[in-house]
């Protein structure tokens, strides 16, 4: 049986005008700021007007650790949203925007797949409404103003050796990880070593996704620490007087983007931090607004549950006062077999033994999620090569973990393939059985928070951190930042810091090589193992195969 490609399906979509999508949510045309005919931003005035309404039910979609076999977390998020609407529920989805770096590198698009997609797919995976460009510009404006302040006399007495604010670019470019700026003579400023991160790792991105409104946005921007004096006292972005101009650049980017699924159901696509180097969730503004407009909101957290879901619970929910009513954990038979030691080329052959072996990864995630007091349902994202025996093996295993697994065929059938999942998720959400609580309390010391995540979520034996890192954490506690949560930057491919260690490893250590204070976002970043905040392109980047065909259509992006 021949299947159409994702892009072929997306191009055949019968999209409704975005004003009609807004009308389904009760958003009048005057409160939609259109970007063409099929996407729009929702006005702050409208967002403010619905804040007194009761919240709908919040459903989090997460996944096992990603493998080259694919898991389909975004696809399942879209399929579940469509499925809820198909069974008569008023539902919408909230997902993140795509970064250009992975799109032109190796990951591909971030709008779902098959019959469970958000459209317009091409625009979403390219420049969309310009939010990432606004974040990049605001971040680099601050960078320029810091160097400019030093050039014109350095009234704040910034120690040029201790400028912690780097630059960003929304592209994978390993050559920019470590750079020297201001070479070329006196007129170009004072040379110093610095570097670039990818835009999604910017604290500005995190702030945009956690801020409640423009006033909160500007305060958080002003709270960012950008450098230190010789006496180690901090310099804030507000000291550079950059927070106002940055807020201006981010004004439109703060407003959620409204689009639609292939089945013409509403979706917010807003914000895009990576879960392996940032907190990995869509914006609080989008989620909170959706909860006021729909009875059920389906959102996703990036990468595996050990990263995205952990940060959703410990950072986003803590900061925004959110409570998930149900968690859907996505897994595939193919990924179970890879975790069981099967090579990618051999995934098409039935191998129940490998499925059983690989289920250890799935079980670890189920147990981790239950630590937060939330009910968990496993969604088996169906592939045509899956056999009945393999599917039953996963169902049987999940039952031994005190949960249930439901086969989903949304990639092939759209909402028709997720009605069973949607029905069960709605029942659980409506039952109100969650007893949600973060993994650790605010008052726990910072290093103990890192240890709690490493031992409880990664199941590590220990955290390795030298005296310099421990002293830095204690200094931040003394400066009043001890209550902040931890944002772990770690490989997404394993519970450990070794990307090649699949399954459910135990007896490993978590080395912390650097810690960064994101005072505006409100968390401490712990950089573990070899993870990079500026990725590189693979040997054969996707960009080599991307072009515009004779019909003027983009090819090779997906």
C-alpha cells in the first residue's frame, strides 16, 4: 500500500480561513492579527479579557527517549487533539515552533505527520510569523549594547573577562561556539573571547515562554545577569538600559500564533525552547489562554519524559501554577526494538523478545511520571510493520507497570485512529484523580536539586561536580537564588549522559561541567556531559537536499 508523504498531505489540506478557526474559540476577527489567510496572532486585549474564566483540563504528551526509529510525539499531540474533537469534546492543542537549525540539519519539521499535522506546514517550519527572528534580534541587541557600553567608557565598571552574555543564531553552526570579537583595532572596541548559542537556548526564549504579559516580560528581561564587576557583583540587563527596547522587539512575538490541524481544529504554536538545553515547553501565555478557551488542552514537552516532562512539571507548572490532569506517554514498537538492541535496518522483522527487552526504557518513564502524582496512559504510535504479537507484548508490559497502553493509528487515519485514546484520556482527566506535586521543594539546596533529578529521574548513582561548580551554586544561594528550580542540559538519547547507552541504565554518574544562572527566566542551568548549546550540522545536512521546484514549491524540507 502506497502512502502519501507528509508534505503531499499538507499541500492537499482543505484549510479554513483563520478567522473561521478563531470563531470556533469565540475570538472575534478584530482580535486576530492575520499573517496571510491561514495564521494569525491573538491580541493581548483578548487574552486579558478571558483570564477570569475557569480552566479546562490539561493533558501533557511526552515520550520515551528518542531513537532513529522515530516516536511521533508531535504527531500524537495533534492526533489526540483531533480525536478529542471527534468524540464531541471542545479541544485544542499547544505545541512549540520549529527551529531552523534542526530543519536544515537532520531532525526535519515539527508540525506532526501523516493525517495528524498542523498547517501551514511549510511556513511553520521556516520563518512562520517571525518570532524566532525577534528573539534573536532582542538577544543580540543586548549583546551589542554591552560591548557599546564598554567602548564608551564602561561607567558600570564591567570586568571584560566576566561578560557572561553570549550571542545567538537560529542555525546549527559549530564554528561559532567559541569566538573572539572586536578584533581590528581601537575603533572596533575591546577584544574578548565569547561565542554563540542557538536561539532556542537563549534566556530570552525561555523568558518569552514563561512570561505572563509584557510587563512581566520586561521585568524578567531586566533581571537577566549579563556580566560581573571585578568584585563579582552582577550587572543586569536593566543596568545596560536594554530591557525596554528588547520588549519592543518582542511585543508581537509575545502573542500566541493561531493555526489549524488538517481537520480544521484550532492550535496554538508558540515558543520553541529545546528540552535538552532549555525547558522544552511552549509558552505559558499560549497554554493559559488555551485553557480558558477549550475544555481540553493537549500540549507537548520536548524530547523524552526525562527531559521535557521533568521540566514541564518542575519548571513550567511550578512557575505558572499549572496542574496536568493526565499524561500521555508516546512509544513505538520500532523504538522498543531499538532499545532492545535491534539495528535500524532490521526493525521491519518481528522480534517480540527485543520488544520485551526494550520495554525497560518505557517502564522507567512510566515510573518517573508517576512520581509527580499524575495518571499515565501509553500511546502506541502504530507503524505498518508492527505485528499483533509485538503490540500485545507492549500492552502486557505496561499493565504490569500499573498503567494501560492504547494502540493509535492517527498517522494513517487521523482522528479516527485516536478515538479510543481520546475517550480514555477524557475519562481520566474528568475523574480528577491527579495528585500533582513537583519532584522537589523550592527550599532544597541547589546541588541537592540536581542530585534529586539525577537519582530519581535518571537513576544515577551520583552527580560529579568539582569545587568550582559547588562554590558557584552556594554563591547563588547566598545571593538569593537558592529557591530557583534546575534546568538540566543533557543528551536526549539516554537516561545517562552517554547518548549511546539505551534502555534503562543504572550505576552511572552524571558529570556537571558548567552551571549558568538564568535569573530572568528563573532557573539554574546545569550543563551535563558533552551536550552543546550550539549544535553542529551532520556530515550530510538536510540543507543539501532542500530546493524550490519548477512549480515554486519547497522540496526536501520534510
